[in-house]
């Protein structure tokens, strides 16, 4: 399984475990929205010049503090998985 396939096959339950590991507490519906955002925007995650799009979208849904924690999760977990 490639790294991109891993991201594509990631389940919401696994994502919730990652949120707990990064000490991120958000509403259930936001978990699903952010999960889909990450799964469907791997290009924006890998390319720094586009990551602000995901960051702004998350910021609209959460507080600045929570957004920064989610961006940390993206940068420390998902981004290394997607880099070729």
C-alpha cells in the first residue's frame, strides 16, 4: 500500500485516535468535516503554497488555537506520509 493509498483508506475512527493523540477536542461533525478535508486535499497538504487554503478553511470552523493544533497534526503526521 502506498502512502497516498493509506491516506485514501484512512477511516474516521483512526482519525479520531490521531486527534486524541494530538490533544485536539472538537465536535463530532467538525471531526468528519476536517477528516474529509484532509483526505480530499493531499496536494494542498504537501505543497506549502497551498496549505493556507486548508488552514483558512479549518480556521473558519474552529478557534485559532484549535486550528493551529490541527495544522500541527497535518504537518507532523500527514505531510510526511504524503511526501514522495
